[in-house]
C-alpha cells in the first residue's frame, strides 16, 4: 500500500497558539490565553508561515506585558480573580 494518503495530509503550517481562552486584556490589548493581539488573531488564517513563525517567537516575551498592565476597573465590576492573583505575586 502506498503512503500517498499520508503525504496528502502533511502540511507545512505553523499551528495556532490558541488555548481557547479568548479574552483580550483591556490594558495590554493582548489575548490572555495566547498573547496575540486582536488583529493577529483575526488575520492568523491569512498569514503566511513566515509571519506566523515570527509571531510565535514573540509570544513568550508578551506574557509579562499582561502581568504589568494595570486592569481597567469599571464601576460595579470585579476584577478577574485569576488576573488579580497574577499581578500581586
């Protein structure tokens, strides 16, 4: 039997960093799950592999930006407990 079927499904694409926690931090303007910007999330499927790799390489440096960004408080709203805990450490 041929391995042709396996070759058809091989793709040279960069996987999405999405972890299904799609919440943009209001101060940092980054997703709190994958650390991409809203624009990067929206354009991901249309980016070429080189652009995706560049973004993937930058993501580890973005996580501290969320921890440093002060939460924006609105009257009558509580902070996200997960976020509040991370910023007080």
